[in-house]
C-alpha cells in the first residue's frame, strides 16, 4: 500500500531549490536588515534583498540552507503597492546607501515598527510592549550632514556598492544635504589618495569640513586625520538643544539634521520627574545632602548632558553628569556646557561604569553592536530610577532588552524614530524603569 506521506515527501524533495536556480516569489513582509520575506517553491522561507511587500519577483538562489533560501532579485514581475521610482541615483547604480529608495516613504515608518516588534518578540521574548511611538523625521531626502566616502585606485571618491568594495563615483547619494559632496564626487571631482577614506561634514553654520583618513576596519571608527582638505574653522560647530558643541570632523554626531533636537526633546520629556516623585528621591533613593548624579554613557561630545543635568535635579538646582566615551575626539571640554557640572571620562563604558557614583538617571547610546550584558549588569547594579536606552540596530537592541528584563527593568515607553529615511535603518528609544 502506498504511503501518502512518503509520496508527498518525495515530491517535495524533487522540487527543492538548488543554489543558482531561478524561480518566482511573492514578498509577504519585511525582515530585519531590509530584506523581503516570501516562500520558495519548496516551502522554505526565502529572503530577498530589495523586495517589498506585495512584489512578485523573479529571483536566483545564492545561499541555500536547511530552513531558508537567500535569493538575489533579478526582475520585478509585478510591483507591490509600496514600490515607487527610486529616489537615489547612486542606489539605482547599485550603491548600498539607500536600500529603501524604491519604497514609498509613507509606508516606511509602519514597516520599521513591524520589524522592531518582531525583533523584540523573537529575540527579547517580550510579547507585550507599550504602544510604539512612531516619529518620522523631516526632511526625507537631503538629511545627512556627514558622510564617509571610499576612494578607489584612481583616487575617485564615492559610495560603496551593496555587498562590495567597488565604488559608485559618478553620482552622489540623495541622503546628503545640498553641497556636502560638491567637487568631491562626480565628473571633474577632486582626486584623493587611493585607498583612503574621505570624511565630509556640513555644520550648523553651513561650513563644510573635508578630511582624509585611512580606511576603517569593519565596525570600527578611525579618527586619525591624514590630510585636511577643507577647514573654514578648526572644529565643526553644531547647535542642538539650545547649546553649542565644537569638535573634530571625525567625532561622532547624529547624521540626520533633525535628530539631535528630537532625541534631546524625548530625553527631557521621558526623564522628567513626575509630580510627587521628586520628594521620594530625597526620602529613599538619594540623601538630601548628596549631589544628584546622572550617567551619559557612550556620550560622544555631550549632546545629552544639558537635558540630563536639568531633569535629574529639577528642584535641587544642580546634578553632576558623568559622560563616558572611549573616543578622545568626542570627549573633553565643551564651551556650550559651561555652568553644568559635567565630568568627561575617556574610557570604555564596560571598564568604568562600576566605578562611578550611583545615578538617578542614565542615558546610554551604544554603537550598532549594542551595550551588551556586562554594561547592562553594571548599570542595573547601580539602581537608576530611569534609563533611556537608544539603539540603532533592532536585533542588538532586542538582545539588550532581554538583559534588562533579566535585571528586573521593564519597558515603560518605546519609540521608533525614522532617523535614516530611504534606508532600512532606524533608531529605537526605550524608557526602562525598575520592575518592582
């Protein structure tokens, strides 16, 4: 007697997708990393870069695993409702700068919220979250105030192709603020040192700063300036939250022109002491005669310092803020922070957090790799009243949330800030408080 299950199994095996095979797929939803998800002919999950919900595509399998297939888009057979004409000439030529250039900007925030919640549920194992506050920054094009360009063997600067070291040198990315790469990218552009990197920054005064640096290892920030190409002033001047910051062009600053004011506004709102809580601080958490303390971890040039100082001691008049960053270019005295009791510490957060005085409030804005369990354990051990955690990668952010849960901190507020429009990247802000 023929076994129906055996027949079905044999039929599935016969049609299993092989590497290099082409097939059609319909994209159902988006995954982390900006890839579309559909089903391969054999039923396995199929990931397609450049696929958006509703798209019917012809693809070629490039990686075949037991549970999934990674495929490359060959052609759009039928576009979904979210597909539009590309907004970026560099991306049209294969640059990896704007992987959402063909996605309707109106659909972008909703897709990013779905990706965030999926990561929180799967990685952090948190099923119930506060309603996600979706914040869409303007402008959606021409928003990036700083860029790091590659330089090819001919000395031409440009944007790297997706998944490649090759460069697009004849057109620039539409993310960039007007004038940022004029004369640096495109026909008749300046020639640079082959193999170097070019950093261009447009500051709050409209001054452009251009320097040459060596190529940074993946995931690392290189701050050594080999040659100053253009420098109207010694330092970049940036204004945000009513304060002025001055620092080298290689130091970190938020890329979107509207991001610094948005993040500091959220910090002030979320960390403000509620009615009745200020007295409780003196009663149980902080001795009335001791200065109130806040931590600014991965603090860069001190963007969050004024907000932390003010919301931590609204009735006592002064708080001491410890701002920690490993970057010598970022840390240091800032003229715009005069009058604020701030101590900058140039060190790795994981090496110094346990040595700092216990804080009332903490803001941490780690790199894409996340804060990690050791840092979160050290912060949680100091028992802050509130923690504002900023994350630029939903997967590592969700992993950090799992660590916060293990240390008895819970999510009170959650926001997705679309600070990188036209790309799959976004910023997540979470307010965490003790669970008890």
